[in-house]
């Protein structure tokens, strides 16, 4: 008799735990918000719109100076797939041979880069992709609550603003 009570008790506990977990996930995803609904949300929405309209979006790792194009390689030792990362020098021909070069968005993850290095990094990325023939270069960074735009180099718009 005691054995039956222990099993039913553990099933009851398991059901309560799962329902509480579901409730917490539901409340967290539908009720909780991390932002104040202010300018940061509008800025993040604008960044996402740039991403949607771009000809190409790439992930860039500023620490290793590598690009992730979404290419995976099969690892036969454990049966998994691993992402292949390339250096910018390795991809010169790839970017030179692209047909659509109106707009590229370069996104990097939540990485701390000192301000002095960030300016050099942004200038080098802009120069690299303008040399490859891209007309507009946008550099963005992911954050926990959205995305921020560091650089939006668009010579047509910048020249029109300077002439006014």
C-alpha cells in the first residue's frame, strides 16, 4: 500500500511541477517585458527593418575577425554539424562575385569591444565592403532586448545630407 501511495505522490508532484513550469513560461513570454517601450524599441525595430531589406546579412565575430555564412560541416566522430567560419581575406572572391550589392548588414553578438578598437573595426569593415562593391554598409550588434546600429554607411544619403 505504501508503494502505491509513493508512486501516486510522485505523479502528482510531476504534474504540478510541469503545470507550474508551463504557467511560468506562458506568463514570462506573454506578460513580462524587458523594455520601457521607448526609443530603444523603435531603434531596434528600425535595425530589424534594415536587416529584412538587405541583400545579404552576415554574422561577424569581432574578437576572431571571422564571418559565419551559415555553412555547416558534418563531423563523423559524433554525428553533429559544426558551423564553418571564414576570415575576411578568405572571402574576397565570394563578396566580389556577388551580383546584388546594394546593401549588406553585418551583425555581431554581444561582445565588449573597447571604443578605440570599435572605431578601427567599423572603419575597416566599411572599407572592406565598399572595396568589394557594396553601396550601403550597416554594422549592428545584438543585445539582450534588441539590436543596435553602430554604422549605417550610405554614400547617397550622406552626400544629400551634406549638400543641404
